[in-house]
């Protein structure tokens, strides 16, 4: 392998990874009946309110959907950052985020040092 002009090109297509992740999260939300951005909203309604089992399942589904939505918004934010050219830069300290970290979780917005302080 010889060097060509691609010294600045990332080895990984993060944008594609992010879009893949977004599609996957939207799909999971859809499967839960939360239908993503253009969905029909909650598929549960008051007809089922009498059943405590359904209520419990709905609670779990809502909790999971909340996590998925949060992850989805991280991914969407990362895509915006990608388009703005700030992708891969830590939101807190402005340092570059390690490529291995981005490859593992493209939607991260902080470097590992800031993440360990934050959490
Ligand atoms: Zn940082």
C-alpha cells in the first residue's frame, strides 16, 4: 500500500455509522409502538388502563423508549455536528475525541477524560 492523497480522510465513515444508528433506534422505537418522529404516538390507550399487566408493560416500554429517544437525540446532534464540521471534537474541552471512542460510539460528544469527570 502506498500513500495517496487521502491523508485527511477518516478511516471510518462516521456519518454512515450515525445514520445507521439513527435508523436502528427509530426502528426500535417503532417496534415499541412509539413510532419515531412521524409515528402515530402511543399505541396504548385508556381501553387498556384496567390491566395492571399492560400498565406495567407500558411503563417498561416508556422507560425503554425514553432511553432510545435520548440516544436518538444524541445521534441526531452528532449528525448536525458532523455537518457543522465539529464532529469528533469534545463539547466540553474542545480536544479531539479518540477515534477508537468514536468508532465504538459515534454519537459521543465528549472525550474520555470529560466523560469520566461527568459521570
Ligand atoms: Zn473533553
